[in-house]
């Protein structure tokens, strides 16, 4: 993100910020934002396999953790499984994307129904 205001004459000052995911159409160059349900850019670590995303989601109130499998192009997640209550600590606790999903977290072993 460019941190300068429109009227600033100084060189651009770029700042890295966590955010959502972008989908790029390689044929047309069209870029669009992907809305992953319950995705938190600070806590969620996403693994991709073709058009599936596997990640840990956080509820809106920050009290529950979910294992989520999302397919691009669908409105609802393929799988939304409650994992546990979220801790109140400020540091991310997720080290393994898709933990608790079994075969769905391993590329090539997930089959949509």
C-alpha cells in the first residue's frame, strides 16, 4: 500500500499490510478480490490446491476457531468445522494450515461431494 497522500510530492512510501486474497485471471489480466468466509489476515494461514483454499477461520466475535475448506466460485464453504474456543492471546497460534481436517488438508486427497 502506498502510504503517501495524493498531494504529496515525495517518492512513494510503500507499506506492507496483511490483507485478503486476490484472484488473477491469467488470460485477461483481470484482478478481483476473493472473500474467504471467516478469514482473518492476522491469524489465518491458507493452503491452496487448485481452486480450494484450506485455512483456520476466526468467528466475528473472535471466540471460536473453524477449519474451513473453500472452493473459489462457491458462496458457501465446502467444509466449516468448529475446532475450539479461541484463546485471548494476541499472538497467532496457527502453525499448520488445515489442522484437524484429515485428508482434506493434503493436496490430491480431497474430493468435493
